[in-house]
């Protein structure tokens, strides 16, 4: 065999092994078993307040919900595959619990608000979508990856946090809610 072809095959094989290893590791990270989550240092602490514009132009403040509702704060982006997979679970949770003192606020970190608008319109998202293009709120919540969810109780404390795709998210959130609310806990 030609030495040049042998070298090209060897390089291609090394690249293939490297890419395969990276894909396997990313898949492992995204495929966390239900019940795993983030060890957010915010759990049990007052939730950082934010004021953001919604897609319909309203200013929404987290503190406006204080004393009224439990708020699920979900950081996402239209380009994020795991976020897109998780969104139907958020919609189902919202549809089931919205009238019972639970609100969902979806904070898009898309650079272009038009991308979030397009996704929200195409998918008929029923809850408020807020724009955090400069990622100020994401920074306050120490968001390092998406999707990530924080549950803020009516007193304004973070009671639950989960980072990463959780295929049983709706079930976990509903069970937590039905067990008497969200006691301070990290991931689940």
C-alpha cells in the first residue's frame, strides 16, 4: 500500500476515534438518569430578581409573583436540541398546573430575539417567553449549560434546580408539587 494512503487512513482513523469519543461523552452527559441534577448553590437561597421583556413587549419581573405563585424559571434557547426536546414537558406541566398557583417563565438566551419568537410562534408556547439575550439573568443564576430549571416558591426562595435534559421532568415536577410543594432540594 502507498505510504501516503496509509498515513491518510491512519489520520482519518484517529480523527474518527476522537470524534466518536467526544460524541459518546456528550451523549452520556445529556442522558443523565432521572433524578440527577445540578448542585446549584442557589437552592434554599432567595432567587435573584430579574426584569425582562417578554415576546409581546411586556416587562416581567420575577418579584411580581412573590406571595402569589410558584414560578418555574426555565433557561433555554431555540438552537438547543435538549431544550427543544424538553419543551413539550414544560408545556404539559404548565397546562396541568397553571391555574393552581404555578407559573412557567421561559427565559431565552438566544442572541437574536427573532429566533425565540419564531420558535415560540411555531410551537404555540402557552407561557411567557422572556428575552435574556445579554444573559444577565443567566449569569445571576450561575447558568453554565441549558436547559436548566429553577423552581422559586411564593416566598421568593429557590426550592429546586435541575440542569440538563430530564425525560421525566413533568413527572418529577408534578410529584414534587403534589408532595406539599418544593422543599429545599437540589436536583432529583
